[in-house]
């Protein structure tokens, strides 16, 4: 197979399948600090690096995954070491160009303090960018931050909005969290939250009221 022509897309699909097969979104969110791994030979890794260095944002995302998980061995030969700082470098390059998955994992690094000081304001920034760019795991995380008041002013209306969007994307945890808040909101606040969620979702995240 000609790696330079097709496999980055194939690897991206495989990495998502590895995350999804036999698991729901909620299974994945139980362990949110590890992105999907990829299996590369030394030659494939070197060619992926060429693509990443040339500015291919999908290749940069996959380089981040490779370095975050690290320590991959191919036929007894170590291919690359784990390096959270290298992972962050590559994710930043693609995130700044709008790659939603890289934005999400930068949010995870900021929220968990892995490799960098814990910073919920940065986590909020990256989760929001990821959500607005359509990555389905990010809305639930935004809802959590609004609920806890970490990285954003505590706001159950906004939390409801993002949990509703997560629920619309088949997140059981988003649905559960949304329903818990619904029972506490006053009718006027609930109506506002539902209207915000509807507008945000139907506008394809271009009008989320923030």
C-alpha cells in the first residue's frame, strides 16, 4: 500500500474504530486520558512524520497519539518512546488549524494535569473549540465544567445546554446529567436552556449563545 497516498485516512478511521468497537462513548469517557493508539512499522512512522512536518493536520494528530501512548514495538524493535511533550507539540500544531480531536486531547491534558500544570481555563477553551468543531466527546466535558464552575462560571443553564447536545450525540452520561439538572431548574430557566441547546445544535455549532 502506498502510505503517502491513503493510509493517514485509513489510520484515522482505524484509530476511531479501535476506540469504538465494543464500546460506547460512555465506556470511552470512563478513561478519557488516553487517545486511541495506532500500529505503525518504522517505515510507516517515518513517512507519517514527513507528512506531519509538511503540515498535514491529520498526520500531526496521529503523531500526537503515537507519542502520547508511546513505547510501540514492531517485531521486537522499539519505534518511538512515549513523550507527552512531543504529543502536545503535535496536537497544538493541528489544533491551531481547527482539528477537533487534537483540541479535545489538549483539553484533557489541561484538565488532568498530564504533562502540564492543571489548568481548567485552558481545558474549557480547548473543549469548547473541539465541541464547536463537531467532536462528539467534547460537549459532555463542557457540561461538567459548567456544573463544577471549573474553568467557567458555574451555570446550570449552560451545563444543561451542553449535556443536551451530548445526549443528542448518543452519550448516555450526557443524557443522565441533563435529566438530573432538569429536575432542579425552574421552568423559565429550563425553557431557556432548551432553546439554547436547540439553537446551538441546529446551527451546527455556529450559534451557541456564547
